């Protein structure tokens, strides 16, 4: 195949690798606050809050105003385009609230390979549009080249490659592992064909979990073994800077317990294995806030709690908190989920 992209200099490679590694430093993961206007409508409707730009701003402010404790467990935050230009009540841009804590700021840019103008001279993370894949093999084979072409390393931006097997259906753990392996193998073949500098990328896949309607229940240890096995069979050894898992409709507590088990899996794991969670970091905070100003501080504390829990899970140090019966234990599955 003809080389289609400019070669990166050693200096460019180091910048990209350093940014990616900063995001997934030990005990750190990603807050995916990149829900579209439509996705936010679903979240806000659940708590009886009108889906206006101001209410979306107020909700994002709850997450972004977390104090310095957050920088120990969050390495990057992915913004939605609207959020990129919003400000806190005191006039501080949300971007500055995050960057001032030493956290990398990123943006979901949809299907366009060009980042917003505000990012073109500001290296950070670049969230490639989520290309959700079902567990049916024909669909799973159609997208890897698109993921590869949307990886703009030569522009000085770290892309997050996001192939996802959706949890819709009755498929068991073995079936999900099989399809995950096929998809990841195809994605990395495409990335190789497009000469992508893998050390400057992050992978954001699903964990290997059964379908939401599967009658068989699997332990975190079984999920961990299937997930790590799939990664070991398909990834270029140690190449990506890190793997930041989607929560895929798991409850907050399930997502934490499974991540913890993955980081205690007895198989060799040459990558940082951490999180890029949206719902699994925000559900309890959203339920606490409910659109009320007087609940904002409590909601921020709920977000911090989940961030700290997942920071521990990324190190393999989390122990079940008993939250399985409360808000953190509620399923976050949404059928035919679209971003």
C-alpha cells in the first residue's frame, strides 16, 4: 500500500506518546462528558429536567467544578462541541477549569477529520466519533478502515480509536469474545495499513461481557479473563499507550468491579487498562442533582466518589463497597444506544 500520510518526526512521536501516557497514568482514566444534545435529552428527561443549553451547562459544571482530588483519578476529559465554548457561573471557561488541574482536554468531533478551530494549536486528545458495532459479524467488518482514516496523528493530536460491540441481545460471553477479537484484529490491520503511529493512540473498546438479555450471569473474574484474552490475541504487543474501556451499559458498580478484576487478571497485561466512562461516572451525580441548585455540591461529591473508585479499580485496588443495592447498582443499559 502506498504511504498516504506524512512521516512523523521523533519529536512529534514523543509529544503524542507523552500526552497519551499522561491520560492513562497509573490510577487515571477518562471522563467521557461528550454526550450529544440528543443523548443529554435522555439523561435529563429521566430526572424531570428540561433539555436546554443552560441546563446542560449547569450539569457539566457539576462535573468540571470538582476540586483538586479529581486530578489523581482523571487524566482526560472529552468534551462535546457545545461544551467546549461554555463557561462556569464565574465566567471561567470549562476548558480552563479542566486544564488548570493538569488534566488533558479533548473533543468529540463527529465524522469530520478536522478538529474545531480552538484545538488546532492545542495538542490534546481527539475523540474519534464512536462507531458502535453490533454483535453481528457483517456489520462488525465494515468500519475498521474508517476508524483508521480518522486518526490524524500527523496533526499533533492523540486519537482514541473506539470500536464497540454493543450489549444488545442474548449472546453469551464466548460469542462476545469471538466478535470482539474479530473486530479488534480488523481495526489494527487497518491502522497498520494506514501507517498509524500506535504508541500515540489510545484504544477505547468494550469489555467482553454477555448480551444484556443473556440468561447466564458471569463473574467479574470471568469477564476479566475473556477481555484480557481478546486483547492479547489481537493487539500489537504493548503498542497502544493504553486501553480505556467503555462501560457499555453496565451499572456504576459493575463497571468498577469488572475493571478491578481486569487489573487483577493473572494473564500478562502490557498495557495500561483503565476507563473512559460516561454513564458509569455520572449516574449517581445526575440522580443527586435533579436540576436543583441546592444539590450541586452533593452531586459533585457523588461524581468524585465514582472517579476515585474507578481510579482504585484501574490499579486493581478496589474492594466492593456495597453500593450494588443503591443508585450505583442500577443498570445503565439503553437498547440500541446511539451517541
